[in-house]
């Protein structure tokens, strides 16, 4: 197995989505082809320490009673000190040992300090190839305000919104209330740079705005107030093109809400009732084709590479893009791999495809 590619699987991180990243790592560790890849699991603790982690998928199972976490085990990863080397080393006690030369990094980090271009920038600085979107696309995709701004400029329909900063709310709350009221109700108030529906509140009247903003500001000092769209929630998965080709888009999946206000964190990851994931979604051929066209256009509009999941509302007036997720949930039960499975690509093949795009 001397010709196996050596890759770093990078997960955890400082964001509120730390445990979801760990669960994704467990899925990848359990599915990746060990005949083709030698995997070095590197965890980032909640305090930002890079540690050598366990190569045991069960260690990162998504248990609602004990969410997985990267703990500080005392080891420290030493990244290459320049573009002249790809050697990865680890400090263990008083010893420093080599982990060999790295072919690429697979960062499966969600949220700030990982999905937002920061880790991508670090890897660019030291010259390590990595899976997924680059610095700009990652930063754009992480910030909902700028995602919407770019998509709107590209001629893609998005839900009307108002962006408010914590300072702007403190000094001009009446102005913010007036803009929010003009959007109509219901509304969704959400942090601009967070994912997994953390910090999101559905607001049914003006009286709910203050509490919703407080919840969102606990995650980010920039918040979106967004008009609630009436329609089906559908999404599709995107993979970067091969050899300069067009992006590839999966069949659609649908989130059917039966007993919750919206698709929140508990429903996404903790198997809470009231949500059904349907894949493939029941769409006509022309509807699916239009959705796939818009998804590819959105991916290209942000300068996407590697992968993304594009979320839509299918309204009476057509498709409205909700978000572009540049590192979507990637556990084996997440919608991104589900959509590709329904399109004929297994979870291990999906991992191979993402790595092949880098190489």
C-alpha cells in the first residue's frame, strides 16, 4: 500500500457546529477506502488546538445524549513551515515525530473558523492542496448577506431581507423595526455567519423581534431578518466540474415539515420528530431541470469548487434560493450524500470524487 494517498481529515473547530463536524468525520472515517488512502485524523478543539485524533469512527457517533467532541489530549500538530515541504509532524510529550508527507487535506469544518475561508487561507499559505471551496467562495457562502448580494447581482431570485448589526440595533432600533415590518410576517431572524439553524427564530409578529435578535446576536454580531417564503423546501447537491467542465447537480431532495415550525438543529441532527426528508423529491422534469440550472449558476456565481448544497423555496412564482452551503452536512444520513445516492453515487464514491477533483 505504499502508493496510497496520505490525507489529513480535519474536523472539530471553534464554531458552535463543532459536534456536527465531528459526526461528519465519523462518517468519512467509516466509509473512506483504506486501500487507496492513508488517513491522519486531526481534530481542532473548541479552543483552537490542533491535536492528533483517534481513527475510530465510533468515537464520533452522533449521540443526542453525548454529542461528539475533540478533546485536548495534549498532542500538538506541527504544520509544514513553508511551501518547500509537506511534512506533517506531531508533538507527543517531549517527543516530536514525523507523520510523513501530506498529499492533501480534507477539511470538514462547519461554521466560522473553518467553513468561512479561514482554514482555507492557512492551507493556501503553506501550499497544501485541499478538498472543497477556496477562500473567496467559502467566505461568501458563510456570510448570508454577501451570498444574497452576489446571487441577486447574478440575476438569481432570493428572499427579501434586511441586514442589521449589533451596533446598528443598539443605536437605531426604530429604523430596524420599520424595515423589518415592511418585510411582512412571518419572518426568519438568523445569524449572518452560522449554520445548522443555530440561532434561528421564526417570528410571527413585531412583538417577537427583540427576543429573536437577542438569540441571533448570541451567535454573530451581524444578523439577517428575512421574509418567510411560502412554498416547498427543496435542495440539491452540487459537485465541481471535471477537467474544466460544468458543475454537476444531483436530483432534488425535499424537507417536508409536519410538526415543527421549521427545520431546526434538533430535527437536522438529533432525530426530533416532525420532519421528513424525501429524496428524490417529487418534481416534474422541467421543474427539476430549472432547479438544477439555477443551482449550477449559483455555484458558479460565488466561484464554487468541490462541493455545495443549494437550498431553495419552490413558491408559486418559481424557485427562490435560500442559501448556498459550501461545506454542507456530510454525515451518511445528511441530505447532500442522500441526493447523490439517489443520483447513483455512493458515499465512498462521493469521497473519491471530491479527492479526485483536487488531484
